[in-house]
C-alpha cells in the first residue's frame, strides 16, 4: 500500500507520544489522526475508515485491550499495532496478538522501529 493513501489512527493518553508518532508518520507520507483514549477512538472509527490503528495498552477509562475488543466486536477488520512502555502493559502484548494485533512496540521506540513496524503491517 502506498503510504500516501494509508490512513492511521493513533490512540495514546500521553500527548507527547501522540505528537511524536504523528510527526514521524506524517513525514513518511501517512495521513494521521490522533486521539487520547479508546472511547474517542471508537467514535472516530464509527465515522471514518483507517488502514491501521496504533494504540497504547495502558490508558485510563478504556485500556488498549478493551479498545481492541470493542473494535473487533463491531466488525472493524483493520490492522493494529499495540504500544506500551509500562511493564504491566507489555504483559498484555500476547493477549493483544490473540485479539488480532499484528505487531507490538515497547516505548521508547525509535523512529526506525516505528516506521518499519508500520510498513511491515501495511504491506503484510
């Protein structure tokens, strides 16, 4: 898939992570929308189609696993990369994979790791 046409939703309660991921991926030519929690993300997904979601696992209100279950429950078949810098969150990478996540990244991740994961999932 050409990066110019790939739409990516970034979900993270940490604004600095959202902004960093957005800047990196926009410079790679992707269309990015960000939000701060799973509830906002579900509202966005109900109204817009995406090729990929990048979601934190540890977030207040609705964690990444709950968010992943929610998008699967209403039939969204889209690729997901889960991220976490929290030791507890990283324990859930396997659960995320069982729910269909295509990749996971441990924070802090490098620009190269992020771009390679996105390209691999989108092309995969």
